[in-house]
């Protein structure tokens, strides 16, 4: 799976988790008859969205992604492409936390509210990383793929040859003339 697609899927999955947890919070709050839960949860979600927007405002790659790109293993052939396996393999902690918070929401709706806020932060802070990686791929003429590894090991990338972007090529030519 291409790394840029993985980053997009991570953002969308985090946003979906936040939505599900927020809905569970609202449902559980209506059953719990707690008048303060929803206003406090909404305040936390607004704060979380603000934090996520601030963290995700830069257009360059974050330091962890920059290190991941720099440490990518080179290969001349494309890796095995199995997006579903890669997503489950790499995003299982998000799935596990979402399910656990969802189950706890039946007894403690505050847990789902807090978890929804963290999912909001995660989704918004990573929202521009795929565009930054795409720019690097176009500049360097490479493509990054997520390597199939154990779900308990750190993510690793494979760098394969790609095509340089015409925009980058034209900018370099105009700079040398």
C-alpha cells in the first residue's frame, strides 16, 4: 500500500472513530441522565479540534514521518500490495481503543467522550501529511510503500523508483538558466 494512501486512511479512520465515539457519548449521556456530560464533552471536543488544527497546520512532514522516509529501504520492485492487511496490521491499536472506549461508554460515557477528543486531535494533526509526502515523492522521483511487518514492530517503508514531477523539473531548469 502506498504510504500516502495509508496516511489518508489513517486520518479518515481516526475521524470515523471520533464520530462513532461522539455518537456513543451522546447516546449514553441521554440514558445516564447527566445534564453536564454533553456540554463538557462538547467543550473538550472544541478544545481537541483547536489543538489538532494547530498541530496540523504546517505543510511539511512531521519529524517522525521525516525519519521514517529517511530510513526507508530501497527496492527496485514493487512490494506486495494488500491494503486491507496493511490497514488492520498498522491501525489495530486505534481499532482496539475505539472498541474498548465504546464498550466502556455503556457504563462510563465520559471515557468515550475523552477518547473521541483524542481521535479528533489525531485526525486533524495528520491531515496534511499525505500532501507533504506526495511533494517529497514528486521532488525525489520515488514512491514510498508500507512494508509488511509484524503488528507489534514499528512501521517501515520501502522506497521504489517513481517519476519526478514536471513542476519540480521546470523549477530546477528555470533556476539554472
